[in-house]
C-alpha cells in the first residue's frame, strides 16, 4: 500500500481516526462500513507503511497553562547543508518548538513556538535561539487569537 494509492475504505478509516483515534476497532469498522478484521489489517498496514505515523492525544494547550504562541522566522548566517542539518538537530531538543518548517524566501525556517507566557518566550529567544551561532536573524509574530487549529488533513477519496 503506497501512500498515494489509498482506496476509499482507507480514506474513510483515516478520517474516522483523525477525529477520534481512541475508538475501538469495532467502532471504527462500524463507522467505515467494514468488518473488524479487514479494518484492523488496513490500520496495521497503514502504520507499517508510515501513513499513520503515531496515535496520540491532542492536548488543549491553554488547559495546561501554555497561553502564548508565536511564529518565529529564523535566518541562518550561512544556510548551507551542514548548518541546516545542525539547526535541524537543535530544534528537536527544544520542546517549545512544536513545528519547524524549512522554507524558501528571505528566511530559512518558520517555527511555531508554544510557551507559558511572553517572559518564557523571551527566555527561549535569548537563551536558546539567539544564543546560537548559526542564527543571524529572528523575526516573531505573536498570535493574538487562534481561529482554527486542527491536526486533521483534508483527505480526499
């Protein structure tokens, strides 16, 4: 099963799991209009091939005191392969960074950073991001209101 060769049953299963991955196989199968064993096999195969990367809980960030979100544009001093690979490694050690995208244009990266408050964000900027010799420029955009936040992909049959 290749990632781009999903059939309509696979898509239905993925849509159901994106809404609620805690459902039992029986309930996923019922909602997808299939029986349990083929449903389980499809899910297992999608996990094995990496279509389903992980099953996780989506935590409401404000409920756990993470009230601050910023998007931060990062420019490396010298954006060569070695420096990008080093920055990529660093980002994996920073729990404040929930999304890191390498992008084209005037900057090299777009980070989504979540923290307790602006003070914690400032600490992250000063002590981690700007303290790094790879980084030459940082620009931040502070989120004032989240209108939509979903992990569901727009899957089409």
